């Protein structure tokens, strides 16, 4: 049982395929991350068209995100092997709260539930396992904003990351509409 859905919601074929791949990693004797994969569950999985490739975006419940984050790099490599070189990206399912939380019965809105905080967390999730070392926002004359993100040049998977940069930017745009 690797898929965690709301009551009555049926998983799609892609979600079942991802869940089966996670289960295969969990039961394979040669896998070094099989004990950590036991705690991983998914919320949904979506195929997004990115330029000339297809990227697989896997949404994970926020409660299970800690276990995914520990093994994210190795898990992405394993799943990319299984899904014939699709770019696989894990994103935590986070909730945003609007400014009017006083109406909802809460005294204040937690800082990690703000729109800005959730979008920054999504950016970190998308580029993971690379780390962000800097950000610049460039506002052009016509008012459009361009966010430049600098990734750590000392990361191990640098060659692999450069091929995924277009995927990262388009998926971030689709998830946050920025």
C-alpha cells in the first residue's frame, strides 16, 4: 500500500506503476535503500510534457517527506532506470493558507504556510538533491520577473543536473504558475 489518497479516490495507472516500482525497490535484495523505502508513500503522480521529454512529478504527503528527503538522490536514480530515462521529480504536498486565518478560527498563520514560503519549498524540492546557493530576481522593463537560481557547483551529479535544468524550470513554472 504505497498510495495514500482521499477516501473514494481511485489511483490512476501511472500512480499504480510508480507504487509498483517503489515496492520493487523495497523487496529487491540488492537495493541499499530498501529499508528507507518502506516509509515512502505517494499522494499522486503526473506526467508533464517538458520541451522534448516527459517528466514524472511524484507528489508525496508532507508527513512522509522526511523519509523521502533522506534517500531522494538514490531513489530518483532508481526510478529513472525503471521509467526508461524519464526525469523523476519528488515534490512534497504542502498546504497554503490565505491571509484571513482569523476567520478560520486560527490566531495566526504559520510562516511555513505562506504562499512565498511554499513556493520556495517547492523550488527546493524540484532541484533536489542539488542545493541552492543563491537566488536573484530580475525584473525587466515590461514588468515580467525572471528568477535566477544558482545551484551548488560542488554537487556530485553535476553532469546529470545540467541536462535537467530545462525540466526544473518548466516544472517549477507549472507547479507555481510563476
